[in-house]
C-alpha cells in the first residue's frame, strides 16, 4: 500500500497528457504494448502501480486493470493480437504504449517503416473506437537516457513520436506524450548525461523510478489525478538597511504584492518573513516568490512600468538583494 500512496502523492515535472475523463466505476482499462508494458504488469511495474493507486483511492470502483504487453512487439504485432489480447476483454479504455521496437529494431533491419507505423496506429485506434473504447495513445519514451539529443536513435525516435502526435491529433485521440515527459525529466535530473540509470535500467526498460514516473503519467492521462504543469519560480530575498522603518516595510510589501494585480503575467505571488531557527539567513529577512508560466512572461514582467516603479520605491533601502529563478511543477 505504501507504493500506492507514493504514486498518488508523487510530484514529477511534466505530463504532456491531453485532458481525459476520469475512469467510471466498473470500467476495464487495458495497457497494450511491448516488453515495457509486459514488465509493467510485474510486482513493481507501472501497470501494477496504476492498479494499486486506483484500489487505494477508489476501493469500491470495481475498475479492472489489465496489462497486455509482450516483449519485442511492434505496431504490426499489436494489430495481429488486438482481438485476442484486448478486445475480448470488452475494454472501455485502451492505452497504446508502443514505438520503441519499431525504431530500435531498425538497427538490424527489422524495424517498422514509418508509413506502416502510422497506418498501424490508425488501424489500432479505429478498431478500438469501433467497439466503443476510448484510446490513449502514448509516444515512445527513450532509447538511452542522455539528455542532450546525442543518443544514437534520438532523431529517429523523435520522428516516430511526431507521427504518434499527428495521428492522435487527426483522429481526435487522447495523447500521452511520454517522449516529451522523459526528455524534460532527463534534462532536469540527468545533468551528468548518463546513458541509463535515471528512469531505465538499460536505456529502455523502466527501473523502479521509471515505473513510478510512468504510473503517474498514466494516472494523469486517464483523469485520475490532475496533470501537473511546469512553472517558473522567481525568488527574491531582501536584506534591508537598519534605518528602514516598519511603515516603509509595509509600503514595500504591499507594493510588491500589488504587482500581481498590475502585471497579468504574474501567475501567483507569496511573501514571508524569515522564520528559520538555524541562523543561516545572513541578514536576509524578507522573501518573495513570484510564479510565471513561461520565460516570456518573466521577460514581460521585468521591464513592466509597474515593476520599474516598485524598483524605484526600493531605492536606498536595501543592503543587498538576492534573486534566484528555477523551473518546477505544480
């Protein structure tokens, strides 16, 4: 049960999942894919974690979760076994997580030609929707985990991912952009540019962290938990001169807070006075946290007349300012 609680509470960085209605009581969801999904049905796999999260949050829902992954599978293999392994279960939702082998096996002349890949995806989606199932199509994730585009198959994997995105858009299918989610995560958490070991054990198959990551993305994709979004935090900390009066501090705090009203690009604002017992604040006493949706919004904020007026108000009152920006999710 610990893993189920951890999955529901987990906060990672980026979803890339289109909005989808929450699963209804009694529905059946099938995860269709290759060895990543086959392993996902194991004890610590993403399908199992998904099931445990549903059982924890909705114990009386009667939702049935089925893993239908087979190692080495490509799109043509999914087409061949769709009736037997998926449609016989009368699914309400089918998650198609495929594409790794279609690309990877091309290194030995056994991949799936990109046109056949596209045609196959369209066929899988049509056959599922024809029996009343809604489909969530996932882009393929990674073949090696270097974050800078230097993995041998990155270019080809991006081309096949673009096809998945196009097919989802043109067929009105919900998209779970795992490719984008993995790449964004690796840029944040693989600064050493290792080829494996962050979300995968071997550059492809998920390790425990990767299974947790994918389980959360899947829960977001089906509407069981809110999809998180990336935001830019702008941290400002002030050390005021000793002669600054309480009335002046009130004026500064109010003026800073009012920037949220004056500047539409400010998504959120909060402030506080240092309360740390460690004595490491080095004289900095007042902290402010501004949230932006993008770097472009921050660029609009900095030269904005209201911000400039606030900076003028600070004139001569600061011993030292400290500013630090970072990306996170909420």
